[in-house]
């Protein structure tokens, strides 16, 4: 087993995690100050093993750091190189890995490369980006800018051309067919691997290569997320596999298994699976299917089985329920009854930590942070602004500040937070949940510890077992040891046969004899209250 197969990953969205200097924006020193919360290296803290940190490089913040103006300089909003050093060293000292977000499908239009490239067709950097001539009023093709929902082609009068900007018009796309671009990116990768980071999350990596002829995408009937196009020419080109192989070879040339986690740009698990190339490509790529799965045992089972089938035997799975681009799980699976929402969050935690594959947790998920409508004047995300008043299309609601305590600013900032805190911050926060052994946070801690203590959950095989309606039941087996996970996602109390076990409840989502295992002459049964789960051994 490799560390990245065993680790529990935790995504930090640095603007919203912890502000150390009172300017209202989270920063690197803020993260350093919270390392013990994440894992103090002595068995305390949440217990996560690896941090994926969203970008903190110099940026005009049109896409809040996903528009990089220098891959070598920390943006002053986040701090400086010394803070970055302390973050990496501090995490390592506690046994945590640090994975950076590498955003190289595009740069910011403020990156010096683009400033040079856009000036003249003769500039040596011109061919580092993607261009098409301006001819009359017709755009070069039908590719769409995802955040403005207009054409992705942005006029550049100086050269009489358009450049391509699929995200915001301020994020010109690099020309990955140019070997100089590859060399430059690989140089950046080496630089921070040399510095000591443990790998990269590769932003929209399946979009690096575009069709050489810039053909229009064929139509699709799906509005979301495809915007009525089948994205066969503006992303998902087969040539990208060659880049993944090169990147893997680069990562493998370092000691300590530096990891590459791809963001496959699309919902199809097959696309994510295709990034791994049977051990020669990316170590993992995100499968976003759970972010769109309906609540219910059948729905999660089907989704997981599809993912495992797509991966085949040689590629390693991972699971995620929330990130900075999608509504949080606690919001998606909410109920009018907050008690039920809380119970569902526990079931999700147990599922995420016990399915076969690497779990990725999003900051705040461990305290059940939710999403709220944000008033127009407070919106920060370009997508949110473009789609207002359609609440929750934009991404601000899932990026609100971490709720640390009931102190002013939620313990996130002593100043004015860059995005409003969720309205429940006074009651739903880390301090309150740390003090309560029955809280969701306390459950996450126990569940993470349990996962670490039981190799079945990391190394073992997984097999789904037929169960009463509403129950997701699977066994994890390693040699002759077996654990059964039973998740009752329904509103009814159920009795689940767990005959392969000794009938001992080892972990339960709600402590209050929610789960009782008993044996009759006919074997073991587990009784589960509505919306509850248990691990039985
Ligand atoms: C990825 C990021 C998203 C960003 C986009 C453009 O999808 O997760 O936040 O806006 O790429 O970089």
C-alpha cells in the first residue's frame, strides 16, 4: 500500500480557512496555526494525513487564485515564501503530506507569458497560447466560456486574433502542443517538488489539449454541466494521455511517491478512470459522481459500482462528497429537520471513510457546514455574478469562512470576512463541537481513527451485499478478517442480517444504542434506527 492509498486527504480552500492578519482573507500563516487541529502528529486533532491546498500563487483573483500570474510567488494576500516553507515543514513534522494545486490549463492574462504573447504574432511566446484569426463577426467555433456563458473566444486587437478563455475571459489557455509550454510547466513542477511538496492536484487536466483543427463541438441535449455541447473537441482529447505519462515519469523520478491527482473535467467516471492509464498515468483522478448522486442506498451503491468497474483492477479509487466548486454535501442532502441532516452527515462520513478508495474531505465538512444564499453585493465568484439571481449556481456558498468558534468573525478573522459567514456560525463551529463528545466532529475523529486502526478498510476487498430497502451494506475483507458496514439511509428502523460477523458493533454513527447486534439461532442481526449506520465485526 502506498501512502496516497491509505491517507485521508483534506482540502483547504486557503481564502476561507483561517485569516492570521485580520484582512478578512484566509492565508498561509492561518493554516500553519491550525495544523494541530488537522493532525498534531501525536494522535490528536482531526487525524487527516494529507492536505490539498487550493492555489495561493500571485493572482489578480478573477477566479480567486485559479488565475495564476506567477507560479513562483506567493500572493501577498496569502503571505510569503517563508510562510509556505513553515506550512510544508510544519505539516511534515506532524506526519502530513502537502499537495499543491497546479493550474496549468490556463494562466491569468496578467501572467508575464501572456503579456508577451499577446503583444505580437512574432513574439516567441505567442505560440504558448491558443489563437484564431478574427474574421468578420463569426467566432472561430462554438466553444463556450463556462463562467460568462458567452463565446470562449476573446478578441485581442493587437494581433487581430482571438485567444481562448474557457473559464473567465481573463484565463487564456495554454497551447500544450507546444513543447516549450510543457518544458515550462514541468520546470514549475520540479521546482516545488524540489522544495518538498508531496504532489499536485491537476486543475482541469483533461482539458489541456484541444482539437488541432479547433472544430466545433457537436450538440448535446444536456444543459448541465455540458451547456448543450458534447465536449469532444475543446477537452478530452486522447493526446492528453502522453502528458499524463510524462508527468508521472517526472513525479516518479522523486523519492517518496509524489502523487498526482487529476481533476477530470466532466461527470463521467469513465473519464476520471481514463487518467490513470493502468499505473502509468495519474495516481488518481476525481470521480465527481457522488456530488451529483441522489440520496439513497441504491444511488450510492450504483455510483460506487460504476466507478469500480470503470477503474478496473489496476487503478485506484477515491471518493469525494464536496469541494470548492459544488454545493456542500450537508446542503445537498439536507432535511427540514436539522437532526436528520446531522444524521445523514454522519452516514456520509462513515461511507466516505469505509468505501474502498482514498477519501477526500472538504474543509468544514467535518462540522457539517452547509450552503446559504448569498446576497448579490457580497458575491465574489465570477460564475455566481454571471448567473445571479440563480442561487447556488455560483460557488460562493461552498466557500464561506470556516466556522471555528462563536467569537466575533467566527474565529476565522478579526476583521471583515471576504465572504459572509453562514448564519449558523455561532452554534455550528469547531469549538462547540470539540467540547461535545457526541458532535459530528467527534464522530469524524473517531471514524478516521477507526479507519486507521483497521487495515480491512484500506487494503481489504469490497463486496456489496443485498440488504433491506434503504440500507447500503458492504463487507471489507482482508485475509480472514472481515468488517461489515451497514448504512441505513431510510426513515425506517431496519433489521439487517450480518451473518459473516461475530455480531460486535465496533463503530456507530449515533451513540445511543442506535445499533444493536444480536444473535439468534439463525445468525447475527443488526438493528438500525432511522438514518444511522454501524460497522460490525
Ligand atoms: C477547476 C477549479 C475551479 C476553477 C477552474 C478554472 O475546475 O476547481 O475552481 O475555477 O478549474 O481554473
